[in-house]
């Protein structure tokens, strides 16, 4: 999977997250390389959802738009470093 494919899928996933939590902004969903922990914490603060619920949502949407390998890359320290 190329860097472009991951970025494209992330845009689809962000759209689904915005559907679920309509008040989220682009800034809320910004996830620079190696910043996935901050994204999850930011989503917890903004949504009031548990970490487990956010991770489940991210996993579900990632799997829907890609593969298990993308989800694992997301959770790894270099998920955009393809």
C-alpha cells in the first residue's frame, strides 16, 4: 500500500468519523505522523467516548476502507511511513 492510498483512506475514515460525531473539526481529526495517541486523546476529550469505543470505531472504519494491515500501521509509531 502506498502513502497516497493510506492518505486517501484516512480521508474516507475522517468523513465517517465526522458523520458519527458531526461537531468534530478538521483540526480535531488532524493526525500527523507518530501522533496517533494525541488523536485518540483529542477524540476522547471532544466526544466523551471511551478510548475503547474510539479505537473500535477507528478499527471498524479502517477495516471497512482498507485492511487489517492499515489499522496496524495506524497503531504503530510510523503509520504513514510506508
